[in-house]
């Protein structure tokens, strides 16, 4: 069990509409300000989705490069771009995310029903994403939406080798309608399956919506790390909307400190993740 907690903030996502969630950071200035605020509280990684001028999800290459540059200029955070985008984005655009040269990128390990949609991740696409990250020096965070995705990751590493930097880090995305539930029992089962992955593999956990708090507590007790943010929940408590990403990061930091596993600095996080 590590003595510190890696805290990732996912401030925007691709699902919520700005009109429905006014506090959602969608412009570059809003995103950088949010990143600075969350870094000051204890976040070490920012998981990034971007929006266009109409606040709709986009994978525009120019905007991605501009976003990476602005976050590097304004913060010391590890910049992790989403290769998932929105469920409607084509594979070519999702692969091109790597051309923006982030520190990290997500690599989802299988297809999953995503509410009323399907988040498609074909095996050939996963292999292509993994090997391109190796070539470009981008560290992956393997996103696990269901327990079978861990078996797929074992297969991927066995056939195509370790990621750039040599360290394997996964994120359990829990509570998505169609994926694994956000419960303690499920997280324990997932954590046990990590034994089939390379020694030293670490994990974060993300609880979607109402599973946010149970997943945070379960992850900390199992030696895992945390991802929070308005991508994953826009409700702080029943009947109480989230006011800012800072609010979610502050709660995660408080839980980590109560667990006597304070937030890792960005330097410590880079060492942990093999950056």
C-alpha cells in the first residue's frame, strides 16, 4: 500500500451540457483556471476533454495542442488527454489525440454499454492505441469499465509489452450504466484481479454519480488512488449541485488525509507513474 494518494481531476468530460451545468469549465481559460485551483488543493493529474466554441465535445487537433501547451504553461500538473472523446468520435480522431504530445492518455480496455449508447473499443483499436503510445513516449492510464477489461489488459501486455515508462496504472471507472457497479465488493474483486498484472501495478478508482463517495472510501482502504471531477458527477450531495471542481478535489483530499495517505505532489506522481 502506497503511503500517498494520487489525485486526478476530470473537470469537464463529454457528457454534460454547459446549459444544464453552468459551472462546467468548457473554455480554455475556464479549464486552466480550474486546473490551477485543483493543483493548489492537491490534484496531480488533470484528465482532459475539450469543447468547441459552442461548448460541444471536440477532438480538434489545434485545440488539443493549445490546451496541452496552456496547461503546461500554467500548471505543473500531469496532462492526461482522453482518447475516448465522445461516443460518436471516430477511431482516427481518437488516435490523433496522441499527436498533441500529452504526458499521458487514457486507453479504454474494451467496449461497454454507456447508458443508452455504446462506447466502442475494438481489440485492433486498443492495440493500435497502446503501441502508438509506446512509440510516442506517452504513458497510458488503462480505463477499466468492467472486470473482463482487466483480462484484456493482461492479454495486451503479454502480446505487446509494457507501456512507455514500464509502470502499469489502471483506473476503475465504476457506476456507469452498463459497466461494473460502484460498490465496495466490486472494487475488491477488481483489486484482486490486479495480481495477474505486472508486479507493482497501481490503480485509481472513479465513482460515477451517486457511487462517488463509496468508491472513494473503498479505493483508499484498498491502497488505491482517486479520480474525481465534474466529468463524473455534477451532484455534491442529494439535491445539491456541484459548485466547482475544487469542491470535489477538496473532499477527496480530506478523505485521503483522514486515511493518513496525503496527496502526492506532482513530482511524486511522476515518479509513481514512470513519467
